[in-house]
C-alpha cells in the first residue's frame, strides 16, 4: 500500500471481508491501512465495528473515539458509537452520541429509533414515544419502530394505541416476535373475548409455526414408562424477574432420582439470579445465540422426554423451537393460563379454579392437564419485613393500592377503582406508575370519575424488595382486570394486605380467583363488577375486622397449597410422568423405536 489507490483497494477488500463475516481478516487489513495512514478515519470506524462484533467493546469505543477525533462531522461515527455504548449499558454516553449524530443529520430514522430504545430502557417514556414517532415520520414502514412504540404505549397504559401500533408493525413485516407481542397484549384488553383470543392464536400459528411442524422428527427416546425422565425447561426469565420466585423453588424441589433437569436459557443479559438457576440445573444450555433450528437440534441431541415452555407468547419466547417438535412430549401454561395456538404443543397446565364454568376446552389447541388445587406456587421473599397494622388506624382514612405492572391498568379497571373510592369516604389510592404524561392521564381519568388528585398518591415502580415495604402503607390492594396479578397478589398477601379480585372468562382473568381460593379467601373474589365494588367497600368499612384479616394472611398463606412447594412439584412431576406414559403407550402400539430425523 504505497499510494492512495492501493489503500482504497485495500479498504474496499477489507469491507467486503467484513460484510461476508470474515471479521478477523477484515480486522487485520483495517489495521494495516491505519498503520500506513493513521488518519484514515473510515478504516478506524470500520475497525471499531469489527471489534464490537468480535466482543471487544472497550477497544471498539477507544478506536471509534479516535475516528471521531479525526472527523467529528461524520454522523454515522457518532451513531455507531452510540450503539456500541448502549450495548455496554453506558446510557448517558450513548444518548449523547445519538444526539450528536442527529444534530449533524436530523433525518436518520435508525438513530431516532436507537435513541428511543435507550430512553425506553431508562423509563423516559414520553421522550421515547417522541423519538419513535420521529423515526416513523421519516420512515413510515419502519416495522421495528412501530413495534417498540407499541411496547412503550402499552407500558404507559395506552393500550388501544399500542394494539394499533403492533398491527402496523405486522403490516410491514411478519416478524414472529412482533406477532407474539400483539397476541400477548390482546389479553390486557377488557373487550377481547375468549373466541377472539383463540382465533388470533390460530392465525399466529398458521402464519409462523405450522410450516415448521410439517416434518415432525421421529423421536429416538427410550419408551420405557418408569425410567428416569429428562425434563427440559425453556425460558427467557432465568433472571431477576417475578417468574424466578416460582422457578427457583420448583427446580430445587425436583426429585433428582426420577428426573434429570435441563434448562434452556434464552437470557440476553444474565445476572445473579441466572447463576442461582444455573446451580440448580443439572444441565445448562445457553440458547440465546442459537437459531430456533439449532436450539431444536440441541434438544433432540439431549434426548429430552418432556419439554416445558415457560414463556408462552411473552417477551423472549422460543415457541418456534417447540413448533419443530424436538421432544416427544411438549407442554406449556406455566407462564400464564392460556393457549399457544400450536398443534405441536401437546398439553397445557391449568387448575380447576382457572377454568371457566363450563370449561372452555374449545379455546385451546392443547389438551388441558389440571394440577390439583393450584397452578402457581410461591416462596417467601428473602427480604420480608413484618406485616403491619392497617395504616388507616393512624391515617384516619383507608388507602387502597396497586403496585403491579401499569400496563394492566385500563379504563375499565379505573372505573371500578373510582367507584370504590367514591363510596369509601376520604379513601385514598396509592399506585405505582411511570413518570411523565402517564401520571397526568391517570389523574385526569380519575378526576373525570369524581376522584380529586389530592386523594391519589403516585409513586415510581419499585423492584420487588422495595415494593414489599410499600405494602405497609396500604390497607387493601385492588387487582387489575382482565389480566390479574400473580406475584404482586401473593406479595401483598405475604405482607398482610388483602387483595380484591374480579374473576372473568379467560384464564388470565381467573388467576386472582385461583390464588385466593387456595388461600381460603374466596370471599375476596368478585364475579361481577358490582360485586368487586361491594366487596372492597365492605372490607374497608370494618377496620377491626380488617385488622384481624391482615394479621391472619401471612400464616394463612404459609399453610396454603400455594406455598407447598414440594407438593406442587410432586403434582407437576406426576403430570409429566402421566404424559410420558401416554406417549410410551402410543409408541408401543405403533412399534416405533427409531432414530431422530434431525
């Protein structure tokens, strides 16, 4: 490279290598170019991108800052540095680079989208919505921006707008993640019927899953009914997430003599909880970097007998792994009580309280397996402040509360809460909600229903240990509808706070009924909206009885089936054994013992 032409040729070659995935070769050639021409900013820029792709983020940042020092007017340099810093969770520095890129070139839709995602991760939702809308104004067919905008709109309680944005994303692309987001969000809407949900799941399956299940492999598993079974759990939430309060005790209680456990972790950012789960799994498989095809091949090689889905259509799900039927028995339902819509999912877990009466089996593609008494279990939080006396005794008024996910709060729920507040004189509402416009919309909605702002206290959403302490300021918790709380309900009961729930037509709207029935609190379960208001008003109107109830809740929860982790695990194991025996019987009848087709 003795002249500018040879350097240009070398740079073009390096870029071609880079684009074809030859990262190390491209890195070496970029370095030769920079050695020959130290101020070659484009080579430094591309070298930084290659270094980031090779997992050397710190070097990438240093190299890209060098390129910017040579040419500070290149918007793509700032934009890519922002992306690299965001990947390293250096949020403030990343935002500064994104904004520097937009100051140089405001019409970069990708950069508006990147900045918006960063703001979303920092719970700066109003600003994030503005940036997503700017990205879409520049590129109306930007499917990712439509999807992420929908996520933020849902988080801030703007569900109708969120569903419309998810649908626009689906018009642009058939991305299965966005399709699952739409499916999952439909459960939050109070007007969605069981049939509409079922039909939406069928459409999802027909569009994304059924072609993958066209050639189901012949499984080579030993069809012996009584042998030690291999159970695989597939999940995205082996991390600091409410589901970990369920999965950790389940894994710990498994009978290792009868079952060998595998965890297939789709965890993008492992944390301390991930490590705790890893120690409980005899076999740990990181499938986050694997395609669904590769992950399915891994399940087949592991000869999994029963494969359990922990996510349904929730974020990070790997349903398309299950669509390929890598295990002879596949079961779902532990994330939330619903259907996947998939023909290759054999079974779904449920319990008798979660099923509508009469049972709505016609709205599930899976065969329902009812576990005795309860579907969910609960372990006491590590940090558990003692339950407190009713705060009404010192405040002079009753405080109703809700500390769960704000995306579950809809206009119908707020109407019921407002009706309660109107009937309980001087009562207050303590609620966790995102900052910004969300809070003003909430206050406006309540005020339109006759509830003044001075009767409402809005706090920041808090991590679980901190939220436990907040329960000491709440007399009675109010559940959301149609998506009931689970961990939030159990945490409230643990802290001695009764929860009023409304039971509906779908599994997710009967979670509260299942939990309270198992804790012998059926009197707190409403069947109609009027019942919900009546029960809440009655509970708030007798403070001595409320104090007795609060004092009894933690012991009642401890003695309930919900905290019988061993009993729950044995029932789940028995269900898995029964499914397995059914499969073994079918194999023996067909005389099938063959090698896998993968």
